[in-house]
C-alpha cells in the first residue's frame, strides 16, 4: 500500500538516535551480494579519488580489511532506508542525502561520484558490465525487519509503555485493565503497532480526531494500537482512520450516540475498490460474522471510542439494551452487482473513490417479502415495515438505513426504478395520518399531541432514508437498520474519503 | 516472556491504548463512602485464631450499621475455590480477608 517500508518521521518525531551520515560518497554493501563483489574494485577507486565511506552489512572485512565501517547491526542501513546493496549515496556537508543509486549502473555511478571511467581498465576496456542489479539490503530482510523496527523505530512511538508482570497472562492482563470490549484483544506490542503503522503513510503523531466523551486528541498511533487490539491487518488501518474521523464529527455526534439510552452505535459502510482489495464480504452473511476486515474494522472504531474517548457502558454509554452490533458493525456495499449508485455517491463522493459512511444504527431487522415481483408491491411491503421503525406512531424522529438484497433489488432493476425513484415512492407511501399517531389512538397512550389530528406527516425527514445494496444471492429479504434522533439535534450520517 | 542470555527476563511491554489520563498501574476500586447499609463479607482463610480477629471486626462493623456475612476457605493452603469467590462477589459490596497466626 505504501512505498516506504517504515514510518516517515517528521519534525519533532525524528528519533534522537538516528545516526548521521558522513559527508561525501557513502556506499552500502554486503559480501553475500555478487554485485557488491563485482563493484569492489570500483569502490577502491572511489576511495582513492576522494571521500568515500563504505558500510558493510555482513562482513566487516569486505571489500577489504580496514576499508569499511561495520554495520552488521544494520542500524545505519535501517535508519537511512537502504533497500538494496550496493547503494551509493552522495551526502552534502550538512549530512543531507542528495542522491542515491541502487545496484551497479556505470553512468549513474559516474554522474553521482564525478569520477569517470568507473569499471574500466587502463586502456579503457570494460572490466565490468554497464549495469547489474543488486541484492536486497539485510535491513529489509523479512526475517530481520520486524525486530529492527522495534530496536531502532520504537522510540518514535509516543504511547506510554505498560509492563506486564511475570505472572500475568497477557490476554487476561488486558481484560483486567479494562481495555477490552468483553472479547479478548490482541496485545498491542511495539512490534505489532509498528507493523500496523506500515498500513498508512500518515505520521504516527498526526491527530486524527478529538474523541468524545473525554474530548481527547487521538493520534494515528493510538488508532493503530486499538486496531492491533481489534485484530486488524495493517492494510485495514486507513479505513479505521477514516471511520474514526467520521464518527468524531459534530454531525455524527458520538457523544450523543453513546449517552443515549437507545440501542445504537456506529454502523460503518465501506465503498470503493478497497472493499475488494481488503477482501471484505458484501455477499452471504454480509452483516454477520466470519469476515476479518468487516468485523475488525468496526471493532477497532469502537475500541478507539472506548479506550481513547472513554466511552464505556455504564459510564457515558447509558444504553438500556445496546445491541450486538456495538461490538462491531461494518460492511461493504455490493457495488459491482448493484443497479444503483453507491451510498458514498449519495453523499457526493465520486464512484470508485474509497469512502466510509457512518450511521448511528441499531441492529438490523429483516423484512420478508417473497411474492412481490412488481416494484410498487415491493415498495409497499417496505413501507409497511418501515412504518413500524421504533414505533408505528414515531414520525420524523429517526432515520433509517434500508439494506436491499440482490433478489429484492432485481425487482426494481428490472422495472428500471432508480434509487431516487424508490426513495421518493417510499416517502409518499410513508405519509401518515395524524389521527393514527396521536396519543390514545389505537388504545395506545404513546403518540403525538392532539393537535396533530387531521394533519399528514412523513415517517422520515427528506434525507432520513438511506438505501444500501448488499447480501447473499438467495433470499427475498431486505433489512432495516433503525437510527437514533435524526438531524442536527441528534446524529447525521457522515461520509469520509479513505486516505492512504 | 523472553529470558535473555544473562539470565534476566526481558520485560513484556504493551502500548497504552487509552488517553493516558489514568495511572498505568491498576487502580484500586474506590473505597465505600460509608459502612451503613453496606454488605461486608468476612473471609476466614482457616488459619488458627483468624476467627477471633474476625469476630471482633464483625462486632465493629455491625455497630457501624453494616450487614456482615461470614465465609471461610476450606484450607489456607490453596486459593479460594471459584464458587466461593463467586458467592462472595454476588452477595457482598466489600470483603475483608483475614490472615492470622
């Protein structure tokens, strides 16, 4: 996902231990690399011609005794992002790298060093081929790299270290400290967090959001720690970061979503090519268990809210029931097979751009209609079910996310109904007589004041019904996900682009 | 846990996932505001004369308006069995464990 193999430190984050390079020409080699052996005479010539420092990664006596500095610890190579050997650098008087060449390439070496006829004999004959690729630097060897990252890079991680005692089981220790959502979490070691940060190009110290209820500034690093705990892979991190950003907006209002007694939590819908890149599941059981990115991305968002924001059940989270989706509720839209534009496009995103949309929702409730083959009939089926959301008398107070399955969406697609058309028709069908919803109507005390009698009111505000398409290929069902207090006084869905 | 070449143990570190507003070491539960109305368990670990000490604590707690429930471990040589711990946790607001000798 990213070009660089490790965190890019900026400004104050530069670890003080980063060793400077000497001025002049600097070469990195290892004896185990045939190209390095090939260029050994060239290195001797450059050493005679001027300032050359050679760092050797495996054998301090290579290219010859006394010529090279020992970098068998790989500290210099690691800090200066050496990816291949031989690498030739030119470093200015202030220690800044000006130029680098990877592998042997006569013209580039001559241009970089200012020394001519490299790799040629006295008569000008070729002693070396014009070019030859090098080998991988030991500092990026997959076996060594994770330990090097911890040894040289962990000092850039700002989070407090918690030492576990000898007798503590690490999984139990995380439960005991209140860091989990009730399920075991992956211990966030330096090694795992550094690996997680490989998933983004963003600086670990960058502030992603201010997380309610404690209104704490949350850095990329803190999100990464919680993403490790949730079980995310590094490539999921950009999705988690975007979802955390979206959840922590005034519009979404996570403080209110937590504090309400209603059973809602962040529902994260993912759009764009990243759904497929990560292997998310938009098909069978899309809203259920079994898919790692679906489950861990949603869980990571909730762990950030819990651990960084301090939003814990029984404290600011006052939900009467809650719902199982508060552990994690994240799914991708099945854009490829959908007759409609993706959800993110309803919020203004270009189709094909990676986005998350967060919605404060309860658990999904199934709508069964196995006989409607005409769009009008199916829309009516949806409407009578949507009418009951939270209470058949509840109007205008709550949004809804309607998840339409492949078999149901086909009925609309075959009749040429756009998403707009379906939404408009549902709004028409969901204009309710005030007489039905006033207090006492139907023998039910719940309801609107008597003054509503004789009026007609919509079930949802104009933008209060959002349609998403996903699910398994078989099943004439759709699902509705009820929201919390809608609009600026409650929570509004928020879309954010996913940045690398 | 990793044992280093010199025999010492490398500490196991995790990174704090929180806002770091609380101390890193585990905190004690807050002390009860008052004894009156509190259900206090007294756990006798079955060492000699532990009961003498606990009888006196029992008297003092009852004078202060607490309800006292008495428990005892089958033997001081082993941790309290799970069902005893669960019984105490479900019946009491606080527990005092008495050593003796």
